[in-house]
C-alpha cells in the first residue's frame, strides 16, 4: 500500500492543455510525491528542468505509448468537463500497485516562483514537501534562465562596451556644424518654399562653392596652409601666456598662483602643439574632404570652416573651462563667507536666507578662508577675463558663420534673379496713374467717372521670406545671452551651446 501526492499547477489542472508534464519524483518509504513543474506539447523538452513524469491527453487518445514502457514512475491525466481527471498511476514500473490514498495538490506557479527565487537547495529525501516544491521551482527557474542568457551574455556585454564608446561619439557628431547644416539643408529642401526658389538657391550655393574650390585648387596644398594657421594660433597663445607673467597691466597678482597657472597652461599648449605635429601627415590630405564638401555648396564650406575653427581653438576652450571653475569657486565661496560675516546662512531645506549664530572658531575659519579667497581673486579674475574673452571671440566668429549659412539657405535667389531681368514684381509696389475724367449719362442722370490705370513696378526684393522656417542654427545661443552666461560664470558647451529656454514661473 502506497500513498501518492501529485503537485500540479492550477493553470494546468483547470486549463486542460494536452501535452507532457516534466518535473521530479521523490520517494520516502511507501510515499511517492510527483512534482509536475512544466508542461510542453513535445515529449523532448530540452529547455525545461526535470524529466518526463506525466501526460495530459484526451480519453480517445488514452493509450500506452512508448514513453510509459520505460519509465519507473508516471501519471496520466485525461480531460474532463471542468478539470483534469486522474487516469493512470505507475509506481516503480508497476501499474497494478495497491494505492491507499492519492492527493492532488494545486499550486500557483507564478506566486511560488516569486516566493522561491532565493530558496536554498533541499535534499531529495527530505520529508518536507513544501520545501522540496520551492527548491525544485527555484532550480528549474535558474536552469531555464541560464540557458537563455548563455547565448545572449556575450552579445549583451559587447553591446554595452560598444554603446559606451559610440553614444558619446554620436552625441559629439550631432553637434558638429556640418551635421547641423546638413539637417537644415534637408529641412529647407522639403519645406513649402516654391520649387524654383529652392532650385535657384541650391544652384547659387553650389556655384559659389565651386568658385571657392577652384580658388583653393589654384592656391594648392590647403592642408599646409591649415597647419601654418594652427602654428600661428599656438604661437599667439604662448605670447598671451607670457604677457600674464609678473604684473600685467600693472595688476598685483599672487606670485605663486600665477606661476602655477602659467606652468599648467604652458604645458597644455605644448601638449597641443605636439599633437598637431603628430596629426600633420593626415592633415595634408585635407583637400579631399574640402573637395567633396565644396561640391555641395558654399554653406557646407562655411560649416566645415566653423568646425575647423573649433578644432584649432580646443586648447583655448580648455583654458576657459579651468578658469571658469576657479572663478565659480571664488564667487560662490566669497558670497557664502560674506553671509557668515552678516550672521546669516542659506537654509537649503526651506530655500531661504535666515539668521544664525556662529561660534568663535567658525568665525575664525570663515575669516581665514575669506581673506585667502579675496587675495587670490584678482589673479583668478584676470585669467578668467582673458580666456573668457578669447572664448567669446571664437563664439562670435562661429555664430556669424552660422547666420551666414542660414541666410544662404533662405536667401531669395530666384526673386533677385527676376529683379535683375526686370521681371520681379512686388504686390506692395504698384504705380497708379489717372487716364481721364469723363461725365457719364444714364437715364438722364449725369455723374463723373474717373479712369485709373494701375501698373506693377519692379522693385528690389527683400531678403526675408514670408514663410517662417525654423532651423537648427536658430537654436544657438545669441551673442548677448552668451556674454551674460560668461559674466555669470556658467559652464558653456564646447560646440555651439544651445539657446536657453526660460520657463515662466
């Protein structure tokens, strides 16, 4: 006489899906426990955990298959009207064994999976059926997930490495002037402008680009001229740093801090000059991209010029960042210590300035730090003013080139061409002339009649187009806003900072 316990999912018990059941079987004395964990329509389930120990079939298909002849323990269910019905139990290869009791225990597979994720392994001979069920569910889950992740682990790790490298690179490429202008050019090409206007604008842009390209071919070796220009920039930066030695413009600077900053910036310039010497062989082939971009138009050449200017002045931007960090620390530190002298503090939680009683050691430390920051403020201010001015000049040039590119895209070339031919007519410029005055008689009634002639007059077309086209160059920060950001010591972007959008309170 044996006792049989069958653990089966409630979804399978009431769902009545045909197929095979996989799981585990434990035997303790005369008690057999079936843990049916997974259902599969195929007898060869290579993914699931456990072995074949059960079957669900229709009554008409209920027969002894090949899989029941070689198994030691097996249970068969048949489909009923509302739930499964136990049809056959094989225990120790004996179909006619005397069974004392059979208990079918239903469980929710999802809930038990959530509860058994961190379950420890249990011995197969354990008498605690609940712990065995949790252990088998957890083991089966880890086996399935490990099989699925084994193939994707390599791809996932390498994709993370590739994404870590490519994402910053793509973000940098999106900010290039050439890429932005290409998007503006495509946007204007698909805009609602007249086709003749778009064709004439593109033709004029390409023609001007070919003229500049022809001039570059006539000069020859554009890469050599580019390297000469970069050397001039490096030499001028060195002269600028040398002018900050001692007491520039009669200012008394901190000697130690001034020498330290000069050494750091001079080393940075030497490092940049060495890098230019290394890349100089590749720069000699600069004519190839110039020839390709020159065929696209003058606007693309201006975009490339803007990127080259930023590339040349990258060390000046680094100097601006260093000086901006020091200047920001000076401004924040002096303002915070000044509140200490006033007996106030900044309450971050309540977001307000309130009174506070400081102790004598706190006041002593505040006085010492305040004096230190105040004494080195002129030195930091001189360096920040010099390199912020240099950054401002570079931005003014790139901003001007961006506006010129935008004007080229929206320039009414077709209208100016018609004006040169004497055929452009502006609806707002009409010439009116009086032809004659007469007296008309109708039904013995006389009334005056004036005959007026209107004639459109050729006029100079305006550069503005009635259609408002928003381009990416319009999103760049204006010069006045850029200057205010420099004064506030805001950290500005390296490539074309975006216009700040102020949100209403």
